[in-house]
C-alpha cells in the first residue's frame, strides 16, 4: 500500500495548502515549450487543463491532484486501479476548438492556471493552442510526445508546474525502464504487424506512436515507416505476404474468430494479442506515456516470452509511479492475460 499512502499524503498536503489560500506570487515563470515558444506561467500552479487524451494521461501521472477534469470517464475496471480521491473528477464534455469560441465555456468555468497539450508538435496544433490561449487568457504550452522524450518531459513539466522533485522521480523510473528495454529484440528481431484500427487493417507504421514502441525494442515493423509506406489500409493478402511472426490488434479476439484472417499465418497460429487496457490502454490509444507500459509488454509478447518476476517487478514499479496504485502480481497477470 506504500504508493497509495504516499500519494494520499501528497494530496492531503496539497489540498490543505489550497484550502489555506496560499497567496499566488505576483511574478511569473517563463517556460520554453517544444514549439520554441516562451510562455509566462503563474509562479504557483494549482489547476491544469488537458488539451486532449494524451495530455490528460500525462498530467494524471504527474499532477493528478491539479487536473480540473477528465476528457473521458474511466471504465469500472479502470476505476478499480484509480485511487478513491481521483474517481470523481468532473467530465469535460467539450474541449476548446481553434476556430469556435463557443467551446471555450468549460475551460473558462473550470478556471485552470495552465492549458497543456501533448503529442505532435506542428503548425496546426500550435496555432490551435495559441488561438485558445488568446481567447481564454489561459497560458498554454505544448510538449513533444515522442517516446524517447518522455523522461525529459517529466523533468521539464514538473519544473514548470512547481513539482520539480516529483517530475525528477518519475523521470528516473521511466528512464530506467526505457533504457533497460532499448534494443531488447535486436539480437533476434521479431517481424511484427501492429494494427491501429478496430478492423485490424490499418497498420501502425514505424514512427507512429505504437510503431515507436516496437522500434524501441528493435522489432521489425512489416508495414514499414511513415516516411516510406503508403498511408492506407492493407488487405489481408498484403498482411499475409509480409509475413509477420506476430500481430497486435485492438480486437485480437475478433481477428482470431474471423475465418478470413486465418489466411495470416500468425493469426492462424494464435500469435495475435490485444494490448492490456487498464487503467489506460498500453497500446497506441491514446499516444501518451501509457506506451511505456506497452514497451514492457511488447518486449515479452512479441518474442513469446513468458511473464516472469522481472516483468512483474517492472510493471509494478510503473503502475505505482505513473498511476499511484500498488498492484499485486496476481492482478498484473490478470491484466496481461490472454486477450
């Protein structure tokens, strides 16, 4: 129960400070975000608003007590892996829109100190962030969501939000796991097909959010990369001809039960699985820090390695650090069981 006890103690201290009405500094802290924008943030941040699901997962892992609401409500199974203090956050129905001020009302009503976007950093996302910040007068920052950047994002965001020590502690745990599994499959590469659509036909290419996880391990993505492969759905004949040793799909059970998919040898042999889903999906949706757990899972599933004490220890450490829960070995085995 150590993770829950520590988290509850931190939450209690935080709420006590807020209740006491700790004064906000008249100054501001300047932050350089990943769009090379210098943004003035309040010296004291108590409330944060996530621009979407990737940012929500990131903020939940680092500063759950600051989240003003959720962009989606967790499933009953996910709630079982959520500390009681975090189970009743308000639901945010409408996220702000770049071109339509009518959707600003929830953000304004929730009175966040900072608006955070996380994921792809390009002109469209930056323009949307700037338009929303200008209308609502809530400072906004955008951070690069690439897998290799996760530890540094924790350090920078922790410092920006006034929880530098917590950011560093989280970064250290994540960094240890990522470095441990970097290139784990390089010596004996596995040919993998990673599906990014419910029907299994749209591949997650190398460079895609889930393709990054496979590439980190040294697996061979049979669909190619975002630079070289066409952005379209594949046919079953193309998948079978690739051919993958193993497949990962959101609805693996559907593929296993579909006679047409038996044309893919990996599926016919039962070498297709869905990523675990609680408390956040360990796969490509959302493309956030949840993928760190996916790296560990893929390192075992892709080569057909059995779950062992090392796997259980790494998952338990990540669950405690990122999701603020202590999880038993039995529960972890159930989470990653045959799917």
